[in-house]
């Protein structure tokens, strides 16, 4: 439920158990006044303490009022270069070379249902299940408008957020940072919980007290990564499964991300979350719009358990697009560890036959079925059946599997290419590679999925495979972090967009799969858990149950 006090410019978002409130003050600064256990019918801006603080500049509108400084005010979306020295949510580079952003309240609108984001994953709902508040901020000097979107899923204590930046001027501007989420707290005596580790040991909980300065986790690998995860928690020092207040923040994004918390000299704290500013610079021509990935926050007044259950319920009912909704997913067997590259159709059929006798319902054929693929060093990118291994093609093997009473699935790694492949020999410019440099070696090279022609070519190959037999399961693998990130399709001044365009390209191809093959269950494997995040869950629901 969204409650508006238009006279006092107070905006209150109520969920079943929590309240989130903001207020546009006398200087049109959008203040964050409260987030916590549900409180009805109050202006909570009285919680903000004003005072004369040394070395904290004052906005020009404040005149001689030394008790008002942006450096200590809890803001709904933090500014840059105008007196707030804490973590900025946005950084602009204007045509004159300045990097200042001063966003002030301009207006609001209320909408039924959940907002939509073209080309980006997000929670969804029926119109009668959610309400959306849109608040407009404006930097008059930069001629930049910003729309802050908030959708309220009341039954789940869930608030989703995104930001749209619009260049209303006549000159080009550049976004150097644009966070999806800013949360200011009037206290800093909290713990910061992240989920870290490494390949094959992902998402180990790491809990520690906030300290003065900045603490952060993130990824610059081009994927959300095995090392860190775009989900964090801030909580009471004594919070446990059943007691204490907890704030969960999840970024629905599958590329470079940053989640950072800063504790200031005045014992308040700020969490920002969004696309990592590393090698990010997005150009907006006049009239163009940039939309951030979605952030999803849940506050639990009753410990981690309540927060986890609410996230799980919301994800299952309003994020996953699952062909098995309401039904049990099939139990599967995968041949990889049994055979690696060394298999024939008969050997695969033998494995399937033994699995079927055990009641296993789905057979997934892994790497090695295409091109001349007998090791890691060739044929990625050539998605045609190896008829020496599979006489009669996929049709013959899938028929044998089906006659055993099992469904059939297949492995692909669409984002990668080997130098020893027909694709690379025909299109060496289709990989991420910096001119004049020998690329870093890994499991092949990375195709430039920021390019539509590359995605179209790969999808045409995938369609031929997925349409030739009845395929129920696609294991989409991705086994290499991004290096040598440079696109031959973009001029130099747009190279800061490649990382984000790459992620948008992955989403584009996955969306096409959902459109053309809605019955196929897609597994989003990335060397296991290297790309496990809310964004991928939107496209690859098996990730939630593995």
C-alpha cells in the first residue's frame, strides 16, 4: 500500500510488516526518513538530527543556515560534487567536463501494477497485486531528469526499485556511475553480511561489524562471479534466524556489480548497489534514456528466517518463469563425469538405460557432441552434430532415449568460441579482443555478445539444434570470465558500454529462447555457480533448486 501526503510531500510505502518512507524537504532534497517495522500515520522526518558540522558545506538554498548539510542528510538517492562526500549513487560527465550531479525533487505519479523494463529481468505481477510510485528528480543545470521507481509487493514485504535517467538537454552526457539502490540509515551499529568464496565453494556467509569507511563486494569479471554474489544483508548486531531487524538487498543483474556500505564520521551508514563503475561509461545523446537493473529489498523485523521465506515466496511466484510451475521437475542424469569427451551414441544409450531403470526421467547429453570436439581446444562455436559420434544425428539418439521413457536434454556453451573452429576462422573480429594485444587464454575466447549480428548467428545455429528433435532441457554453460573487453563494433568513446551491452545481449538471447521454446527448461550453468543471481533466475529457473 502506498500512502501519499501531498501537502507535506511525504511518501509512505507499507507492506504487511514494514514501512518505507521518504519526504521532499524545503530545499527539494528527497530525504529518506525511515525503513523498518510497520508504523502507520506518522511523519518520521523528526528522526533526522540537524546541527552545525565542521567542514560540511551547505547548499546555496540554505543561505546562512549552517545546520543543513547534504553530507549528513539521509538521502533517497545520493548526489555527487555538491557537498555530500559519501558514496554517490550517480556520477555524470557533462559536455563541459564537470562531474557534478545535483538531483532535486520535481514531482511524482502513482500507477497500478508493476513497472516494466525493456531488455532487463525483473519481478512481475498482475495489475491488482502491486502499486508503483514514480518520483521524478531533476538536475536543472545538467538538464537531466531521473525517475525513481518503487513497486510494492505487500504480501511479501518486497519493494523493487529501478532508476531511469533521461537526457533532457541538447548536448551529450555520460553516466560514469548509476546505482540501482541507495539506502541511508541513521545508525551504523549493524553487521554487514555477504556471500563469498570461490569456484566449487560459492556463497559462504561472511558476517562482520560495520566499521568506519567503505566496505564492499563486487565483480569485474563480466559475470556476477563465484567469488561474490549480488545479494547482501545489513542487520542488527544480535540478529539471528528469529530475532532482530534485517535488511536484504538483491540486484537482479548478471554482470559486473558493486555493493558498498560506508559508515560516516557521524555514525550513519549508506548502502549503494548497482552496476560496478569499473570500465562503465554510458553515453546518453539528447533525449536518450538509461535504465538501471532492478534491485529488490526486503526488511524483516523478525530475523533472517522471515526474510529468507519472503524472498523465496516472492521469487517462486513473481520472478521465475518456469514451464514446470506447480509441478515437480524431472530427475535427470548427465553423462559428463561418466564419459567426458569420450563417448558414442551406444555408450550414451547404455547410461540412459541404467538411469531409466532407476526411475530417472531426463537424460542430458553434455559437451562433446558437436563439430570435431574431442577436447577443450576446438569446435566451440560450431554447433553442428558430430556424426562420427552420433550416427543418424540427434534424431536417432533422441528416439532411443524417448523409447526408454525418458526426456532428452542437451548441453551448449553459446558465448564461447575456440580459435580452432570454423566460426573463428570466418569471423575473428567477433570475439572480445583489444587491438594490438594477444588475448588472455582460458577456455577458448569470448564472443562479443554486445553485437546483434553475433547473437543472431549463434541463435540461428541453436534453433537448428533445438528444433530438429524434442528437447526438454538446455544446459547453457559459460566457463570463462571476460578479459580483453573491447568490441570491434563500437567507436572508442563507447567502449565503456561493452560490459553492460554484453549482459543485455545474454538477456536478449535468453528471451528469444523463452519466446520460441517456452517448454524447454534452461539451466544457467556458469562453471557451476559463477552466474547465480536474480537476473539469471528470471530466465533459468532450475538454478534455484540445484
